[in-house]
């Protein structure tokens, strides 16, 4: 239900900012500000959940999200809108961080593999996202932009009620989790993964921040066609989350991560080069790799790199990589779009997305050399 509400409203985040009078660069700056706030809060909220438990924090952040959706519908002042949007991103980011850590905790206690297990849990978000995007497009077409921000908090309110069915075993919380520092989580493989995901999310932010504006302003797409593109993202990521997670359980995380990252330059190049809005819509099916598989496999990999007592903090840092990508990419891509065009901006982002591909390829090659050169036990 949380992702159902996101599907209704999220495709129109940049649109509502534009309607409130912001330019493309100001929209990018708004995403930058909100992502900085969300990234910082994700880390500290994750650390707090290591000490006091996941469910209390999850409840608070979800309620905050619902309130900010409602205010976004009621307030029209552009400066206040930026502040509300920032708090909305903080609530969404914190909720995602804590529910991810909670899910991994539950899988670990149940003895279920993290690749296929987390993929099976996370498809719930996609199942909610798909009908949400279609409903959002229909609501905007029939009742206007404000209607989706009035509807979303009602759905999130229902999601809060379902938390009564969740439980948490306090024995799994570690008293020494407060000793975890961000520096200790940035060394070695955990740090390389965070850097790779930050670069990937810089590229991905061009889609999240500006695809809807590109389709409407450049390609002449309707609200329903915009919703179709975002619905296709959710639809195609469902099988990817399950099957790519299972494949990574068998062949390893890094080879599957490399496969997912290679899809980025293809998706972004098509989005920028094609003058046909239907081809651009179809290109969003590659979200199955660039988000579905990438997210599930990287979370499974991340959960294996750190102990449970530091999991909330590390998932907070992981969440911060998404926000850091928005911080860098939001203003970067917005400035490029304003100086050139949305189409050109997507071509530049396609070139940028080759960097995390190269980084992962080098990491995988180094791993292969280490395995090959390891001495064989007699």
C-alpha cells in the first residue's frame, strides 16, 4: 500500500514543482536539497533502529510521509512546497531504510536465502506501484494534479494499520550497535558497493526527475502515457527481482550486478535519442535490470558485507547513496536540460552510466584473479 501511494503520486513530483513555478534547474535543486536531507536522515534513522527496534521508527516515518502528501495538496506557495517536498522525501527514505533492514532481519531468522527471499518480499512494492501509476494518471486526467496528493495519504494511512500484524524479537537488537561508525562501513568491499550504487543512482536520477517532463514537453505525451511508462517499470521489475535474486544466489552477486548496470546506458540512450514516445515507453522495461535486479541483488550483497548489529546503519548509508545520486544528478541533469534539452540530457546521462559499469567490471576481474591465484588446499 505504501508503494501503491508512491505509484499514484511519484511520477508527478517534478510536474507539481513545475506547476508551482519552478524552472528545470530549480526543480533539480529541489531534488538536491531534499535528497541531502533524506540521505542524512536515512543513516541516522538506520542507526537508531539498530538500538530501539525497527517498527517504532517505521511507524513514525510512515505517518510523516502521509502528512507531507496531504500538505503538498493543500499548500501552493513555491518556497513552502520545497520544504514540504523535502520532508516528504525524508519520510519516504527513512521508511524504505527501516523496512529493508527489518526484511533482512526476518529472512535471516527464518533461514531464507537473501537473494530470492528479499526479491520475493520486495515485489510487494512493485505490485502496489503498477496499479498506482495507472490510477494516478486517471486521477490527474479527471480531477487535476491536486487529487493524487489528497488520495495518497489515505492509502498510506491504511498501510499504517497493517503494521499491527508485524512483530519484532528484541533479542536480535544489539546494545553495541551504537559503536558502528560511517567510516567503518566505508572501507573495502562495503565502500566499493556504496560508491558503485551512488554512481548508478546519479544516472538513474535523470529518469526519476525528468522522464515525465521529457515525455510531456518534448514528446507530447499525455498523463496516461506517462503513467504507462512508470507502470511498465513496475511490471517488468517483478520477475527480475525474483529470478535475478535467485541467479545471484547461485553464481554470485557481482556478475549479476554487472549485468544490471550494463542496461543503464542502453535505457538512457534510447530515452534521449528516440523521437517516438512509444519507443521511449518501451525502453522503460529495462527498469527490470536497472532497478529491479540491481536493487534486490545489491541489498542481498550489502546484507552479507556487514554484521546484523550494523545492518540498520549500513542500510541507512545504502539509502543515502540513492539520495546522493539525486543530490548530484538532480541539479546536474536539470542544469544540462535547461542549457540544452531533455533529449540531450538523457544522452549525457547514458555516457555517465558507463562509469559504474567500468567500476564493477574491474572489481569482478580482480575477484576472478584472487580466486584463480588462491592456493589449493592439499
